[in-house]
C-alpha cells in the first residue's frame, strides 16, 4: 500500500472518532440520555444513595437522593440547586412482607 492510503485511513478513523464524541456530547448536553436508576440491593451498606435521576431539559435534572431511610427531591440546574421536597419516606408506596 502507498503512504497516501495509510494517511487516508488514519484521517477517516480520526473523523469517525470525532463524530462519535460530538454525538455523545450533544446527547449529554441536550438531555437525550436515558434515566439513571441505582440498584439499592448492592448499596445497602451506604448511608447516602442516588435513587433516580430524571433529565428535565438540557440544563436541569431532577434527582431523588436517599440518606439513611429518608429521601430528598432536588432539582439541579446550571445557576442553582433547589430542594423541592424533604423527609420523604424511603419505602413509600411499597408494602412490606
């Protein structure tokens, strides 16, 4: 193969990698990523846990945080963070066996 073919291959590879990074950045920036949930069975020893994250728009996310047996609903934004609701019972809506 000629040197020009290698150069063309490397340039095409760099272009594809840059395109992948650009699409990933756009998905993160515009909130196109799926909701994140954390499995609580693996993290029973920890006192602090992120239960669920829900992107509202490109700049704000709604986050449910559990500390001990109490949950707090927080909205995270670029300018400030706001606590919406506190002292939510962690197992609300679920019946114990």
